[in-house]
């Protein structure tokens, strides 16, 4: 039997990373928002993420089997420093444990916040309930502002997921998406409002994978079921590790805190 450990939204917490990578399991899976989200100028925030990738995370990812995606608080311009470290799975499907595949998707429905490298419109007819005041995109040249239309032109989560489904058998694939599915116990803010992705919910309902792993919404840790699919959000590990161990034979989920 194979098992793995999963955590998300570590936001650069070194202690959480150290504890996570010391846990028993055949692999480590990470669900995004990997890098520090620090105060300071925009340029300093990007430089801090690049330095964290260079000095810490690249070494940690090389220490044991690790499958990962980024999240909406991770600048895209920092991620090339992790090239060849662990197995990045955003937009890809790759062999996993027990003859399964694992595939990932980092993008989330457009948030009110400025960072837009990993924001997308949920579907063609979807609009954000709160419009962002600014849109910031990163590239090797640095950071630049752009209009929300530039995000729309990058496509939708719904279309991206259908392309992802074609890369493996969804019934034999573990999907890691930074956003949780809409209308579940995994996507609720403190006031009960659901802010997950309707496109991800529709994808799960249609393709019925055995297991999906999520993050993004810090205040909604738990396990939910959508038909035959077990869906998990362990909550954030920003201040302390909140991870789960998943046994693939039984799809049982054990909190590790």
C-alpha cells in the first residue's frame, strides 16, 4: 500500500516545511502558495520569493519525491528557480503512486488582490464579484501593471481543466488544484460565503476522479465528498503545519498536526 503526505499554503514557513518533509510517506504533495508573502515594496516581495526558492526550497524539493503546484500568492517569475526540483504538475499529468496519475492546476478565480499571475476567469460567462483595484503580473523583466482584460485574454479555468482531463484517465488520476470546488465545506469564508471555483466543481462532478486536493481558503480545513470523489483541504500551514496523510488503497485521510 502507498501513502503520501499533503499540505498547502505554507507561505514560506520554514518550520512547517521541515516538519512536513520529515513525515513518513512515499511522497510529499504541495498544493500551492509555497513562497513567503512579505511586506515591503513589490520588487522586494519578488526578490524575497526568488531568494527563498534559491536558498531553501530548491534543496528541500530535491530531498525526496515531491509533487507541487504554485498558488495565487506565488510570483511566476520566482518559479524558474525551482526548475528540475521535485515534480511540477501544473497543467500536467504524470505517473504517481499505485499505478495512478497525478495532475495539477494552480490558477484560481480572479481575487480582489493585486497579484494576477495565477488568477483566471472561471468560465466565459463568469465575472468576479469584487473587482481588483490593480492587476500585477511578473516576468523575467520584473513586475508590471495591466488591465483585467489582460487576465481574461489568458483563458478560463473551465477550458484549462478540459485540456488537463485529456492528459490522463480522470478515473485514475489524483488532481491537485489550488482553488477548492465551489459550494463545499472546503471553500467557505468565516461568514459562510462560498468562494471556490464553479469550474472545478463542474469538472469533479463530470469526471468523478477518486481524489482531489485543494487549498487557498485557509479557514476551511476538512474532507468532503462529491459523489465518489474524496476532496481534501487541510487548511493553511502559515503559522503551524496542518497536513494530512492519504492512504491510496482506502482513500482514508488522517490529519497530521
